[in-house]
């Protein structure tokens, strides 16, 4: 089965731990649902946050969802002046038997502005 990368992002209203966890859980679940991915097919997830998000790690929210056996990593996005603030991005790698063009990328809340060509 081919490995596919799935992109996604969400924007937060504020840098608060519970809000970060809620938006991260929503993003991960939407990515899984949109691509009909069972968690056993996940290989890894890389999360990034804009530098203004420091309340907690998005990976901690994913572990709370039951993804503790999936390799998870967090990093900080480049601080580009004028970039959209308070954004959590993810790139999930999964065993997914679809063509690359059929992968459903998920952009939620204000993050839809990042990739209007991919947002649903």
C-alpha cells in the first residue's frame, strides 16, 4: 500500500491550552475522517505551530485522542512577517490506497486562507 502525506491546518482564536487541544483534536479527526484513515494506518504526524503558540504541544492533544503509539513530533514554523498568526499545521503520513491527487487535505477556521486551492 502506498504511503501518502496529508496536509492540514487550523487557526486558533487565542493561545490557550484547552483551545489548542480542542482545535488540534478537531483537525486530526477531520483529516482522518476526510481520508477514511483508521488510526492503525497512521505512520507519523508532524505538527508545527506559529511562534505565537506556546501554551502546549499539539502532539499532547493527539496523544489524548489515543494516538500514543503513533510517532508524533512538534516544531515551530518560520516567523515570516505578516504570516497568518496562531496556526497549527500538520503533515500526517499514512498507508493510504488512493492516488496522490485524491488525498483530502483539511484547512479549518482561518487557516483556509493558507491553501484555498486545497481547502474543502
